[in-house]
C-alpha cells in the first residue's frame, strides 16, 4: 500500500478506476450475454414471420373484396345491356354508386376488343390511357369469358393489382371487360396499417414496386434477381431475413412470396421492422444490469473516497483561489506544500497570477495612452512596424473657437473641462464599436473598422457622430448650470481605403491611419466649423454605405470644394430628425 501511494497522481487515480471498470464491464457482459442475447433474435424473427403471415391474409381478403365488387357490378341488372349499347351515361348511373359505396380505387369497363368504354374511381382519379390490348389480363379475359383473373399491371409510374373478367349477356357473348384494381402504393399502405410493419412490394425479378418506408433509398431496398428467384423457388423451406438501411435507419426485412389468384407468385413482399425494436426484450434485464453497475459504483466510491482524502484539500484551495482570480482578485496565492503534480500545479498557478497581475498593469498603462484595443494588440505582439490597406471609416471631431476658449479659461479648469469632454466622447465611440486613435488639443480622431474589424463601420461611425452631438448637448446643460459658456464642435465622417499601421521606431511607435480618405474626413470637420449650427457632415461615400437613415434628417449640401482636394466632394449634413435645422 505504501508503494502505491508513492506513485504519481495520475497512477493514484487511474489504477483503481481501471480495475473497477474492468470488473463492471466483465459483470455486465456476462449478464447481457446470458440473459438477453439468447432470446432477442428468435423473438424478433418471430415478429417478422407473424407480420408476413398477416400480410398474406390481408392480400387474400383484398382479393376477395375486389372479386365481390366485380360480381356486384357485373351482375347488376342493366350493366351488360348498357355496355353492349356503349351507353356510357347508363353505365355511370349503374356503376358509380357501387364504386363510391365500396371505395373502389380503379374500375375500368372496356369493349370486348379491349378499348376503354368507361372508367370510375372513388378518389376521382382520371382514367388511364394505356394500351389495354397489350395487357396480359385483357388477353386472358378475352380468351376465357367465364373465369376471373387476378394480377399486377404496370400503369405509367405505378403498378396496380387488378381483378379482371368478362361481362356476358344472356346469350353468353361478351359485352364488356370489367377490371377492378387497387394501386400497389395504397395496397402497401393498407398492409402496413394492418400488420404494423413497413411493407415493400417487389416484382417477380426483384424490381421495387411500392414501399411504405418514408424517404426510402430505393437502392438500399433493392432485391437482386437471383435473391428473388431463390425466395420463390425455396419458399416453405427457408426464411429469408436481411438487414437494410433504406431511410437513414436500420431495418430487418423478411422476404416472402407475393401470391394472387390461384396462389400464383407475382412477386415478393418485404416486411420490415426497425432493429431499434430489438431493445424491447432488454427491458426485463435492465434491473440486473442496474444492480451490477450500482454495486460497482458503490465499490468505486469507497475506494475513491480513500484516495480523495489525500488530494481533495489542495484542490479545494486551488478552486477557491481560481474563483478569486475569476472575480478579478490577482493578489491571491496558494501554498505549494507537496512535490507531486498538485504541488507543481500550485506553483504554476501562483506564477500565472503574478504574470496576469503584471499584464493587467501593463495593459492599464498602455490603455491610458494608446487606447485599450491598440494596447491589446501591442501586448499580443500584433503591432509590428508597417501598415496595410484597409477599408474603414474615419471620424474627426474638432472643438470650435478653441483658441478663444483657451484664452478665457484657467489652465487647471481647461484641463478638467477637456477631460470631461473627452471621457464622454470616448464612451460614445466605444459604445458604437469605434477606437479613439488620438486626442489632440481640440480634436478627436476615431476609427471604425480598423484596427479591429467592424461590420457596417460607416453606419456605426455616423450613429456615433449623432450620439456625440446628443451627449454634447447634455454637457452644455451642465456647463450652463455652472455659469460657463456652451461648447461647440464640428464633426466630419468619411469612408474609404486608407493605410492603417504602426509608424515610428523600434523604441517608440504609434498606430495611425494615412490616406486621402483620412484627409477628406479632416477637411469635412474643418468645413463644419464654418457652419452656424451644430451638425454632422458626411461624405457621399459614407452616405452610400449607410444601411438605414431611419430617425435622421439629411440635407444634401451638394458638391463642395474642400481644402487640399482638386475634385469636389459631395457633402451631406445630418442630425436626429427632431434636432436638425435644415441648411438653406
């Protein structure tokens, strides 16, 4: 026992649980093999055989029902005379009530030569345009007007089970040919509902004619000609059960002959049950399996409790310390009292907390000077010297009449007022996903879409600009309450391609953006200083990139000359709907 406790932590945990797992597995395997596996196959196969026998009985009853309906129509007074006179209207009056009362799916009345005279259906299906003279049932009926025949007949994309015979007059001559049928798709559905199993009907060569298995893969249900011939020739000698996966599920399918008429084989019947039903015999043995597992678990818990007494205490200390770190406390340390894996983990944990504390201090320091997002990139090693072309939106905001403002204010009060202004605008820009790149003495440069990707950066930048105007109004209310004059700013917003990256040296660098798009935003801000009202100027490029203008009023200022650009710039002024004074 002393040697066991000298093992490392992994061995302490794994060895007893492996032994117990092997023991539990062995007991479970013995129980399952002895209690369950001896009976489930036979019981399931018996279910399939019973369902197949019931399906054969249903087919016999269906055949008898069709024959009874055939006789009812054929021997109805006036039907033979109406057929002999080609009186379609008279046939309809006599036959349609029988069709509706018996819910017959197909009723065909043909001339003695096999041409269609009338067709009826309880479901209103239009008559087929088949060449009836080529049907084997028609040829048999024309050759023998005394007996009735049953068989399968292909009609376009489906196959129908027909009962056929000749209608004769008093002189014994054939006046018409009468066929009553049921499509195999409906017959299969009727069989499935009767035997509570999936039904698939095949032709004599194994071709699939109908199935009730929804979303069935016909290739998975296919039967080869050799297998079909084997089932038909060895019927009564062998039971054919196979596994198929026709609809993303596993089925066990029993194949049996499909008989009609004088018990003539016309194909195969496939009776299918999901193999998931095999679980039903498992229920009686679940208590035994549960008892075995409960015993094993109890033994595992006893052994585990003895082992856990040595390791749970330091782990609990680590868990408590982890919760403190997750809540933001980076001063926590845990004692490392052992040399095993838990002691090493405690040491690494303390080292991790120290590094996190140091990283937080650095991030906080960097964030104060370069912005949180850029500081995060610097700490992650992503901010190399150089730049890349990006498509983004730039927002410039300048304080109007800043020179006169600084002349009237004392330096301490000026710094305090600027800090209040910058803190408010910083929150607005952060709220809309932007990054404050630079605070000037009287200006703010904010970026949307760089250095961090931002969907709809133009929309977010314009929304931030409008929000900044709202916050400025609130700041001015406070200033007026203190007896100070209100501040006025001008905002310019432009979108386009620019170079974004880090400029400087290996010892000092700064993230910035360069390009004509940036200069245009600055010029729009300068142009905005010259207007008599508080507003936001955006370029035509930004205007076209907006997803929505709901809640904003827009004034098209047209093409305007801006400083430093030879080409005219289309400028729009906008503000929230209730606050914008339209420029004349």
